[in-house]
């Protein structure tokens, strides 16, 4: 390693301009890939394309012709009739017509368009009012064909809407103060474009609100907005963080020529890493969009250490070349160790079962090593290109004179405190960790896309308002499928033959009895080979058509009666026409409706009950299921005479063998989905269906629950792998498992402290926090490595931990403190962002850097004080050798704190430390 160290440092110092030009060329080459960037804002792509839940969701959407939906809600709390007044309903009608036209050319296929599916839009002007036309038949009229002219007409529309359980609580709120428009999309990635167009139209339409408040929400909108706004806010929040960081660096080092150095390192590291990722063909996903923020914080740490050391040691007498050479030789090993451990921690993300996490972790690892190489090469080269005259009045000695500055005085006092009260410090932190562990037990794993937005964000406000007025804006689908073998056995066909014989015996028409007797033996022939019910029905139809093609009218009518009977009998295999199975579905819905997190459920059973109600008396008490299969079939048939017959196929497949229950959640919490899955499992275990059924889940809301499970589990495994990997690396680098475990102490305390506070504050363990937990290892051990590496050298030079304290709490502690302040405070501006992930990143970075830095400077020296003999069994000062700290002569015979009887700030050693050259 010494050979590599000397080669890199000498190359940077001797060939400074060539190194700078080489780095510039590499940066420009990487930046050339930026125009090829592809943005991926779809969170579903965080799952593998072969993920079973994702495949089943796609299959369900295809089978039931389902689409992702944008929801527009109109609320009026001021008007006595709510939204059911002529002015508001006119706006709703106009907005519905506008929304139905939102189509754009498809970039992938110019012959097609994508956007809102007009035929599927649900709105007052586009849904039916169902009523009895005559006994045994229904009448379907548009609920609101035109905006009403009077309040009486508006209230009539409200009363009709509330009489229909299919739209009550969904399209119209039960209190009549809100209406929702449901806009299905050809693809969910168009959601943000639809959202933007709707907001512009609403601003134009609602110039005189009169109490009307418009909201736009829906899970596709939230996901699309998060994806789009994360990229846009990166361009505003990140520069603000850079401004604060520059201000802090200016406060510490005063020379703008050097202050911009860490920012150059961070910027070049980001450009090269992002350029490599784009050049390799990877899209910039929502997760990888956070890569620049993490790299900015990590890439600056080493350069701030170098800048701090250079600031503390530079004098015109020593010169920039010798000073930067000695600084780089001193810090080369600690910077390499911290970079390797940080990269190893991030590399473990490639083990997560999430493709974007693999890319994120892999390129963060590359970025860390790029930042290290840039620090080693560019920092010395940059210093050598600064004219010597520009470094006048630069340095710790020049700015502080013979007096100890505030930060140095504080660190000096901190060193004395940790030495004098080591056991009290350790006991106090043990108590803090115990409380933190208790707080961790209170953490609940939960995610909610709406909570990605600040409470003032329009989407967050829309989510809150509409879930208060309606049954819920989040939908998951419980898919019920028959597990019975569809192939008809010979026993099934024989039973059908016997039923046909009984039908013939009971029939009054002798011709029917005669023809049915002829048809019976043919069923076995048609059923040869074990056909499905559908295939047998087709065979029967073909056979009867052939037999009746030359028949007279009487025979034709008799054959038609036989065909009708056989088709009805075969419909027993279309299980979702069976009254007992629909009753089971209705009972399951009732059990789910009783759950507090479920606002409403919908199924084919509701359609049958509503049609049956109108076919009988129309009274609410007749909202019941028919008692026979033919009556159920008739209800389905009647519904298909409506203006929207295809709505039925969103609830049941055309062969009536698969159906879904729509569950509408009144909040976006993933734990509500988990509870719903558990509730369905518990119900079906106690109440088995009348025929074997499978119960599977689909829908975007459920997919997010699957993603959460993958993310939390994947990041926890990644964290465990990172911890073990870094521990092993520390054992190798320090050549001691004991020192390796000591190096992990700041991390072992920082994480319980932060996550314990998370649990005590009631903050959910969601995606942003899961990401930070996996990334925290690489950042939390950096300061410990620097501190312990310098401590070992100091003790080797001075002969005891007590004597080494002034040295350790000199420049090394100042460098750590400056880094803590720069990174921790520098990223607090992220708290002003409107997206919660940015707020979380800023708060977590601040907490991790501040806590790990404080623990490094307080707990580690306390441990070394209490167990000095264990960590330093041989405490003899040695002579300076090439490669040692350039300040070795000043510490070789420094007196210890106890032997001098004075504080180290009063000793000649302390004065020499302040004057060191």
C-alpha cells in the first residue's frame, strides 16, 4: 500500500496540471452520456418483471379489463345542498366532457393514442339510473343527461344517486356534499400528464368557487407525482444544500480557492458516477434519483478531512508541497479504509431482491471509490495549482495566533471530560441504548404514498378530503377463482342425461319428450374425451342446429326448449351464477365492510341484488339475491341492457368462472392491506365456500404491499450483510477483531438511537427510512476509522492514552467536528422540500452524522480510557520513521495529563500543538 500511496501522491503533486486535465476529460466523457438519460418513475418496476404478484396483477387487469384510475373530487361544504346545486353540477358536467377528451399520441406507436378511456369514465352524466319499466323488465336512463336548471332538479339527481348502492359512497358521498369522477387510463404512466391538464382546466373553470373545492388524487397520481417531483426538487433542494455547505466551509477555512474544493470533488464524483450508470444503459429510477444527494455527502467527507488537516498544518515556511504531501501521507490509510468500508456497505444492496436497489447500491459503491480517487489525486493537484501568494493569511495558526480558538477549546475540554468521567459516560449511553431498543419495539412497518407529500401539498390534501367524504380512493382486488376441474367426467354427463330425462317426463309437449329421448344418448357421444362445459354446450348447439335445420315450426320450438334446458343446466358449471356462491360472496363482503379500514366493497353479487331489487318492488328491503340460478342469469341479462353493459366484466369474467371483490380502503396505509389479507384468510378458514375457490390478491394498492415486504426484508438483510462485511474488513484492516468491534460501536449506538426515536415519535418504518437504514453503515463508521487510526498512532508515539489525548483531540477531532457540522447542517435545507423523502433524507443524514460524530468523540475515548490496557497492551513510544505523522517529534515525549498535574491546554505540549509547523 505504501508504494501505491507514494505513486498517487507524487503523481498528483509533480504532474498537477496533467492530473487535472485527465480528470476534466473523464468528467466531460461521462457527462456526454447525460442526453441519453431515461427516466423511470414507475415504482412497480422496483419488482422484477417475473415477480409472481406482478404477473398475477397484470393477468387480473387483462381478464377483468381493469385500468388504473385518476379520481377527481368536487366538494362543497357551504351550499345547503352540497354539490347538488345547478352551478356546481354544471361545472362537473363541463369537467367530465373535458376529461373524456384527454388523449395524446402514443410516442411508441404514432397510430395510437393514450390517455383517459372515455367509454369507462364514471361521472353523474355517464352512469345509469336503474328503475322498473314494467314487471320483469328494467329501464336505464342517464343519471344526469344535462346539467339541471333548478335546485329541485339537482336534488332529484341526488336522491336517485343515493338510491343506488352501487354508486352511493363511491361516486356520490352519503351526505351529498361531494361527487367524484373516475377517469380510467390506458396506462398509469400518463397519470401526471392527466393530472396537470385537469388542474389547468379546473383553474379556468372554477373562477367563482362559491364553495366548490376540486381535488385530484388516486394512487397512480400520487406515484406519478412522486416520480416527477423528486427529479424537479432535486434541482432546487440540492443547490440549496450546496449553498449552506459552502457557507459552513467559508466559516471554517475563509479561502474561497480552497472552500470550493470539496464541492468540486462532490460534483465531479456525481457526474462521473451518473454518467457511467446512464452509459451502461440503466434508467434513472426513483431510487437512483437520490444517488446525487448521498454521493454529495459521502464524497465531501475525505476532502474536508484533507482540507482541515492542511488548514491546521500549513505555514508559508513549510510550503504547500511539503504540507500537502505530509497531509496526504497521514490521511491516505484512513481515507482508504473508510472508502472501502463505505463501498462494501453499499455493495451489499446488490443482494436485495429489488432491481433498482441493486443498481443504486452498485453505483453508489462505484461513486464512493471515484470520490476517494479524486480526493487522492485532485486535491494535491489543485493545491499545487494555487499560487503560493493566494495562501497568505491562510491556516489555523494565522487565524488563531497563540490563543486557542472556540472549536479547539471545546474539543480540548471534551477530551478532558471523557478521560475524567469515562465510566459515567458509558453508563449513560448504555441507558440511552436500552431506551432506544424499547423505542424500536414500538416501530410499525407501514408505507403510504400520499404521505410522501407534505401536508400542504395538493395531492395530500386531496387524499385527506376525499377519503373523508367517500368510501376510499385506494383499491385492491380479491380474485375468486374456481379450483374445480373444468373437464366434465362421464359421471357428470350421465347426471345431465338423467336430468334431461326427468325434464322430458315432466314436459307437457309430447314432441319435447320424444326429441329429448333421442338427444339423451347423444350427450355421451358429444362428451367423449371429457370436454369442458363450454365445449359440451357448443357441441349441443351444433347438434341441435343440424337436427332442426329441416324441422317444421313445432319441432323447431321443441328443439329450442331442449337446448335452453341443457344450457341452463350447464350453467351450473358457471359457478358465479349460483345463488349459494353469490350469497357466500355477499357474506364475505359484509365481514370486510365491518372492518374500520374498509370503506366499501363491490362485487357481482351487488349487481345481481340491485337488479333483483328493481325487478321486484324497488324497495331497499328487496336488495337481495334471487333464489335460483335462472333468476340470477336473468339479472345478469337485464344489466347487460344498460348503457354500460361492459361494467359487468370488471366484476366477473364472461364465462362466470372468475370474479373479484373490489375493496376500497379509506387510507393508503400498507398495514391496512395487510390487515385485509389477514381478515380474508381468517374468514375463509372458518367459513369455507360452497365450492372450492382460490383467493388471490391484485391491484396497485396490494402490489405496493408486496413491494414493501420486499423492500423492508431486502434492506434489513442488506443491513445485516453490510454490518458483517464491514466488521470483517475492519478486522483485516486493523489486524484485530477487538479493534474492529470497537470501530463498529458508533454505528451500534447510532442506529438504535435514531430508530428508537423513530418508534417513540410514532414515525412509520417506510421506504425512505428503510433505504437510510441500509445506507447508514457506510457513513456511521467513517469517523470511527479516522479517530481510531489516529489514536493508535498517537499512543504509539506518546506511550499512553492519557498522553495521546491532546493530540487526538487536536487536529483529528477538529477534522471530524468540521465534517459533522458541514454534512449534518449542510443537508438540513432538505427539510424545506415538499416531498417527505427529501425531508427524511435531510433529517436522517443530520441525525446519523451528528450522532455518529458525537459518539465517536465521546464514547470511543471513554472506552479507550476504561480498557486502556486491553487496547494498548504495549504502550512504548517509538522513534519517528518515514511515513509516520509529520508531527511525530512534537508528541514523542509529551507529558501525560496526570504526571503534569495540569490540564493539557496549559502545558507546553498544548502550546507546541498550536504552533506546530
